[in-house]
């Protein structure tokens, strides 16, 4: 952190006069409970020790300037546009500003420098980390006194209302509330949380990054969400009281299967099963039953691939190859899908052999090398 602070400090003083304050917010992993958040279910994320950090201070004139040091890019502005600039990183900052102003809270002109260690496009929520760090910083800098939950909502609204991805609350919640060595068992229906100690003994969490992100990720994401909501609506019309898929069982689905399209049935069936798997997974890791935990990860991947249809060839291959690696208990695609990382539970001693085997296979099949991260947990957003 000292290095990040030195770097940000230097960059800030090269460009601006004031002394800044420093804030950071982590990326996240999700152990299990994928595509559950917007269905009112449970998720099990943890913050990682890769942060999006900023130096920030009020501006002495009416212009705000934000520098993305990793991208060598800079945006200066006075008013924020009503609509986002397609694909631009500044949208995440503007989205957060909009969410504050929707609450009647005005962000005064400011200057900031960003430096992020969270890999972009790897499914580690680099965008949530960026939204959260600005939400946290604005709250402190302008004395808004909003709670952490409110900041979580602000970051989510930035993504939903401005950037345009109808994501759930998981990524922002994890980035705000993370605690080192803990996973967060979050009930997305009422935001109740339980911290689950991540005591993995001789195991590590190995992330393997496909290094690709297929274009259809965000449109397919919104489409899945729509399909899930449609199931709830159709069953409501049959007199079943449900506000989300969380309230439905496989029996409800089977009973009304003829009303649902094949896709709707499969999506809902995956979501209901994934919720059950999450509880089983928490029990498995708390009793160090790695075989059970690994099988649940593999089963989650099967569901995401065959029922929810958010996987892709690269992710499927990684999961398959890993099944033949010694000491690798199980793995699955992580996050929204169509690229990004797989998350794997593996004996630490077996990591070098796993990496060498997977790299050889991936290189010969796809012509590139995947990237690897051993995920260590970290604390949530803070001033540093
Ligand atoms: C993305 C979204 F942003 C999350 O809200 C969540 O739905 C996840 O995909 C899938 O579990 O990260």
C-alpha cells in the first residue's frame, strides 16, 4: 500500500496543487452462488487484496479532472452528461455522481488520480471497485455521512441506471463490506450477512483467466435477468406468491412447466439448485470436506453451462482440464460469464503442476496463455 500511496501522491502533485486524501476498494471473487443476487438468493463473495485506489481533493475552480494512470488517460469536465459515453471508464465515476445527485447530494468539483490493480475483464469486478472507491471518497470528502449500505446502493445504481448493466448487488456489496480471511454469506433478499471464515488449510483458491470477454456478455446478462423475472410473473398469475425465484421450489416449476418456455424452466431450475448448493458448500468448507466442496463447484459449473447458458468454450475447457489435475478438488466459471476467470479449489503444492498442464493445453487449443492468480482475501473500501 505504501508504494501505491507514493505513486498516487507523486502523480497527484504533478497535476494538481492540493494535498489529496487516499481511498481504496477491492475487487472480489465469488465462491459459489452465481446469478443468484438479482434472484433474491444467496451469494458467497470475498474481497481480494487487489485494490482500485485513488488520490482525491476538492478542485480550486469549477472544473473536475480525473486521471486514469493505468490507461494514461484524463477526463476534465464541468457538467456530467445525462447519457454515458459508450465503453468509457469515466462512466463509472459519472454514474456514482448521478446517484448522489439523485439523493439531492451535490458533488463539488474535485480532482482525482486512479490506480487499479484489479485486472479488467477478468470477472473480478474492477468496475464495482471503481464505483465503490468513488462513492466512499465522495461520502468522506463532502461529509454526506451515508452508511455503507447506502454507498453500496449508490455504486449499484451507477451501474444499473447510468452504465446500463442490470446487475445485482453482490459485487458492490463485497467491495464495501469485505473482511480479510472471510467470505460473506449474503442473503440478497434482505441483505442479512454472515461472515464465513475461509480456513482452507493446505488449499488455495486459484483463478485462471481465459483472457477473453465475449461481446454478448452484457446483453445476455440482461436477458437472463428478464427470463428469471418472467418465470416469477407467470407463477404469480397462477396464484403463487413469490417476489423472486428465491421463493420458488423445483416442485413449483415442475407443476407449471407447461406455462414456461424451455429456457425459462432451465434458468429457474439452475437458480433454485444453486441456492441449495451454496448452503451445502458453506457446510463443506466449515468441516474441511474438500471433496464435497469441489463437487459442488463442478456441479455449479454444469448448471451455468447447460441450464443457465452463460459459459463459453474457453471456460468449459479450463474446468474440464482441471478435473484431471491432481489435488484440484473442483472449479467453475465465476461471475457473469462469457469469459473472465474460473475459480478452483486446489492443494497449494499442486499449483505449479496444474499451471504447467493447463497452460500447455490452453496454448495448444486457443493459441494464447491464460493468466493465473492465487486469490488472497482483503478488507473492504476504506481511506488509507
Ligand atoms: C456480475 C454481476 F455484476 C453480479 O451482480 C452477479 O449477478 C454476477 O455477475 C453473477 O453472479 O458480476
